[in-house]
């Protein structure tokens, strides 16, 4: 049996404990900092104390931190605390949580910022990181805001846990946003910036292209009633009263990658914002299209279920509700097909922008 190491006072030292020649004690351990070529990479860490009792109190704190996924206040990284923050966010919708996780992993987790200890991170480090992403074209300023939605509350939690003194991520995008706004204004003045909203002539052209097609009703609902794509996908016949011309918007349908790695659909009650739950008046010109849609779908819509919900208005040939990506792809195909039909010498028929959004107040809201 191996004999225990003893200090100068004949006390047994635990594994990793050492008495320093110059006085005091030290505890050493190895911390996993990542992987390289499929193999774990470790780094030597240590803490020191004037007495053995003090050192062992620090070791106990290390054990508690390790159980929570944190090794020490001085070495904890942004990645480690983001993981802890995610564990506390039970109120986040699953697709929102997955989107945050995807964006953080793709742009931050493997970067120097993600691996940087929180206590060493400065506001200038974060600003430089965002600026680099924007300059490389990886992200826009508005998309960087998604990363801020993770980093800011993570650092706020670290402040509450006394890991850091202040949240350096607060307003980190303010200067970059101001610069982006000034750049946009300059581009408009120079004539280099043109919003890709549909003009009145382009909207009329769009309506001509989709007339009498399976996409006429869903596209017109998006265009004339101002629905988000997820709200359109979630519409059921219970949400629509064709006699009173009333439509209730109270849920969204999402398609996302679940925690088990599989993709699937889900119904989320409520919309992107609380104000998004609303009641709309259906334009008179759409009533006949809704009635045709109801006759065409028949009882088939009652057999399609997502999270116990059935009766979807818009379903595919595969007998599933339309996903957001399928509707977006259909919009691109419609625009491409419409533009292909326009002759080169036709100056009167407008071309539809490849990337467009429906701007202005939807007709359903007008008095």
C-alpha cells in the first residue's frame, strides 16, 4: 500500500496537494479545455493558500462549482456559463432555444471569445469580435443581436453569481448599429440602396401570376392580411368564421431540430409577441377563395394532426401542414417563373425582386 505524502507538520496530503518550499500550499488539477483531432485537450490549473485548511476550503468550493459545470471563478469561460444559462431558461420556447443554441455554436462556441475566461473578457474584445463577423459578411448587425440575446443574459447571470463585477455586453452593439445606420443613410443618398418592397404595379403583377393556382389563397392572405408565415401555417378552420368574416390569430406552427436531433413540427400557442394575438377582418374578395379551399380539402384536413391540433387550412400533398420553408421556396419559384415569362423587350411588365417583402399597411387594417 502506497504511503501518504506528509507536510512539515506530519499531516497527510491529498492527491494534488503540495506544500511549497517558500511557504504555503498549492492544489493542482487538470481541466479539459476542448478537443483536438478527436482527443481531449487538458490544461494545468492550480490554486494556492497560506494554510492547508484554507486550501481545502477552496478545494470544496471547486468541487461545488464542478458539480454545476463551472471549474473556478477565475477560469470559467463564456462557453461554460452559456451552457449554465441555457439550463436555467425553462421558459424559452423550444424552437427559440434551439435557434439560440444553433447560432451560438456556429459563430461563438469555437471562437476565441467563447473560450475566453469571463474575468478576462473586455468590452473591446466583444466589439472586435462582432466587427470581425460583420466585416467578413458572416453576420449583419441585426443578426448579431441574436447572439446578444444569449450573451447579455448569460453575463447578467455571471454578475448575479459574483463571477464578474459588471456586464460588459450591455449596449455592445450600440456603436456598430449606429455605424450601420449611417452607412445605410449614405447609400440611400448616393442612390446605391434600393429597398426591395413590392410596388403597387409589382403587387398587381404578383396577383396575376398566382391567380387560379393552389398558392393564390395563402399568398393573398400573406399579402393582404399581413400574417407571418408561421401564423399562416398554423391557421385552422376553427380560427376562421366565413359568415362574420373574422379570423383569429392565436398560434404559430414551427419546424425545428429537436433536442434528440430529429426535426419535427410543433404548435406554439401565442405569437412572436403578446400583441401578435389578434382578430382580423377577412377581405370580401378572399371569402370565395376560402370557400373553394374548404371544399377542396374536404375532410382531409381533419386527419392531419400536429400536437393534437387538426383542421389545418393549408396542407400539402403529403398530408402535412405547409412548413415555413416550403412557403418561402414557393414564393421564390413564383417570382422566378413570373420574371422568366417577361420578354426582354417588354418594358411595361414589371420584374419582381428576387428578395422582397410586403411593405405598407395591409388592406385588412385600413378603414
